[in-house]
C-alpha cells in the first residue's frame, strides 16, 4: 500500500466550502501541534489535506507531524506529494 493511501485516503478538489473547512482544520492542527498533542494534530492536518488536495500548507504540516511521530517513510512520501 502506498504511504499516502494509508495516511490520507482520498481527498477533494475545488470546493470553496471544503477549502474554508480545510483552513480551519489546519489552524486546529497547529494548536494541537504547539501543545505537543501530535496524534490530535495528525488527525486535524489529515482532515485538512482530505478536504483540499491543493492545500500545500496542510500537506507540509501533515508531513511534519508524521515525522515527529517517527513515521519517516510516510513523512517523505507526503513531502514528495506536496
């Protein structure tokens, strides 16, 4: 199984409502990341990436927290996608 499929699953493109929701999820992910709640941050960043496949910052944040959690192969795959 490709690492991206395991981490993110499917994602959406071009829906303005989803883009707004993605940015809100990314902000929540940053709050979790800053308080070292990395598992929760992962879920928020993953949700943001699923809601907007073109949201580069969500992909970068998802890769970052994935690396912090020690899942380096997945983090590299996410960075290659971003």
